[in-house]
């Protein structure tokens, strides 16, 4: 079943964070929520994860009334920008955390948890690092641990809140390629928040561009590039032509040779 969001609204005191947002994305899709700060993208993600409550609207996913479910029962894996790893726990215990705190009747055995952790370490290419602590890992490795922890619960939906924002440009680019490949392998419906246009256009199947609590356009990356639906979308994606259709030219300097210029008189001698 598709992810269907209908007329979702959220207000923080006098500030309307979301103004009746609606969108549909197929199951298994990689959906990017793209927009500037304050556009409502993170608020929408937190509502999907059960970390905020919508004031109005409906969300349906996987034949479920999503907003009626407690956060625990949604089985949504969340990955934050700052990793949110437990510093006093090893990598293996961080990954196992979501499984180990389940109610006893649904909790896997210790052997099953250990086996699942080893599978995930291999999946995120961190074999042999289970006994290390987060402080002994690089930023990119920590983010992979956070992703493995989110995947441990076998989530129905994976929610990523600017997961590469704390990493340097080269690591971000490497992880983008890796994450896209992982998504194609697992097929988990993924909602990804970012303000980085290149990141959204490279990773996502669908991109929803948000502005001031509304969706300006939802389309594939190719459609967004070719047919932006508004001036805001075109400008935010770097395609707007400023100045009423006139592109200002930058001044430039070029090296010159030393010499003299002579003017010939047109009068006959």
C-alpha cells in the first residue's frame, strides 16, 4: 500500500508549521522532503515517527491508520543527524537496543539478537567492529551504526532526519552512494529530510519540495529539473532566471600585454 498523507496540519502556538500537507508515495519508495529551514519538513517527519502529533489530517500506510498507532507499534526506524548513539554501549549493544527493550513476549532470544547484530554489521560494512565504542569510530562509521540500529527492528518505514549533515563533503558523497544501493537492496519505504538539493536529487525516487508549511511540488528528480512548478521551486533548485529574464553577467579580468595604441588620422596629408 502507498504512503498517503492527507491534509496534515500542525501549529506551534502561533506558528503554522504545516498547512494541510498532502502527498502520495508508493510503498518501497525513497521519498525526499526538501526545503529550507522552517519549511515544515522535519515536523512532517517527526509526525510520521510519532514524535509529534498532528493537529489535523490523516496518514495511511501499509493498510494501517498510521496516526492512530502509538509510536512503538508503528515500527518506524529513525536516524538522526547527530547519530544519538549511546556512548557507554558498544557498537553491538547500540544496534541491539531496539530488540533488547521489546516486551518479553515479543523479544528475540539472546542468540537471535546476536545473530541479527552480526548480519547488520555485515550489511553496513562494519564487520569486526561490534566491540568498539562510538568514540572509537569515524563520523561515517557512527552514522552506519545508527542506520543499523534503525534497521534492527525490521522497520515498516525508515525515517532519516538530515543524517549526513554532521559529516564532511567527501564522506557525505560516499555515504549517499552507499545508502542508495542499500535502499535498492532492502526496498524499505524511506522518508529522507534534507535541505541539500544535490542530495535529494541524487538519492530520491520522489522529491517533495516544501516551503512555509506547504508542498510546492512533488515529482521525480528529472521532472523537477525539467519542469519546476513555481518560481520558488526553480529558484531553490538553482534554475531561476533573476532580473525578469535577464541574466546578469559577472565582470571578469583578463591578462594584457604591455604596449601603445596609436590613432591614425583620417585627414589626407
